[in-house]
């Protein structure tokens, strides 16, 4: 499954008919059963989901499109190595009125809870596997009772949310294990790269056959070479548009620019390409 941002004309769930159709209309390709499952989960009372999968499969883009489909407020937080519970609760912003020059504001978790009191909210904690393990404990009460305790100006403040309006997404590249109590509160969905034949059919709608074969071969190579970031449909389309316009840049350089962007991935990619037979990926179609 991989995401490509496309047209954004219609945002309401009522006008789209189904999440699967909405995702397709916006250029995001996903298996129908998973789309149907996500639609049922987000309309149910239990709305905490972990999306697992390698980089490039569209986990973050999927959460954004779901928020648009639901016409919900989108609160996004990018976790980094060492993110702890305080970073999820508080935000430190410049202030000319305070002696320290800094004031404390609400972080993503209490902000999402507070906003859910009035409207539907999608909270995304992206790459949650980069957080410290202690961050797991913070989410237990949030997912169980939809509340957090804050300490502002030496006073305890309880921020509560509306469970009917709050949908929480965690994404993970499996950098660390999560606590068992946290996993009990989540629906865990694994997103995998699209089958090569599906990518071939998607690209066929936009490019001539020779370009489609080349792009599909590149995609297949990045999957089978076990790169940490395989090619996405979006990247393949960008490369296809350049190839279709006509350029004198060597293909090797174009692949490096658009597709394989990490040095270690490039080494693995070239090793694999030099050992495989060409164009054995769609019904044994050879060129």
C-alpha cells in the first residue's frame, strides 16, 4: 500500500460513498478489505489504531486522507528519537510577556482532547516507535479514559475529551517494542508494499508501455533488494513524467535523484540489479 496525494475537491464523507472510493479518487491505493476495516473502526467506539509497516507505504498520508474523509480536525505530531511524555503534553513557545521569554502551551495530546469536546479530531503521533518507552504509559489513560493530567502554574488540571469525536493513530516502523498494556488498547494494522502487478496496472493508466515496464521493473527491484525505503507510486510517477518529457540525463542518475536516496540503499540496489534478469515481473512479460 502506498500513498499519492491527488485531487482534493470533496472532503465530506457523505459525498464520497466509501473510504475505499475516496482514497482511490485521491490517488491512494490500498486493499479494499483494509479500507473497509478502517472505515468500520473509525465509526466505532474504539478508535485507537497503530499503523505498522516500512517507510514509504503511506502510513502518514493515509491518516491525513482519513481525517479529510471524516471532515475532522487533523492534529499531527512527528516523534523523534527520545521524545518523552512531556513533549506530548506540553509545548514551549516564545513569549514577550514572561520573564523567561518562554510560555507553556498545550502539546498535541491535550490539544486533541480539548478540541474533541466540540468536533471530530484525528490525532496522529507519527513514528511513535522513536519515543521513550515511558511514553507508552501516558497513552494508557488517554485511550482508556480520554483524559490527561497537566501541571500548569503548580496546579493540576484535568483535560478530558469526547471519545465519540477522538480518533488516535500511532505509526511505527518497528524501531522498538511497545508495552503489552498499550497494545491491548490498539487495533494494529500492518501496511505492506503494493504487489508489483498492482503498481503495473496503476502506471498503465498514465504512461506508455515501455515507460510502464521500466518503472515497474525499478519498483520491483527496490522491493526485492530489501531497501529500507522502497519506491513509492508517487516517486515512480514523478520519474515517469520526467522520462516522458524527454531528458538526456542517464537513467542511473535519475533513479538516484527520484527513487533511491540513501547511500546504503543505493549499494544494495546496484548489487541486486546486477544479479537479476530483466523484466520478469508481470506474467513473465519480457522486454
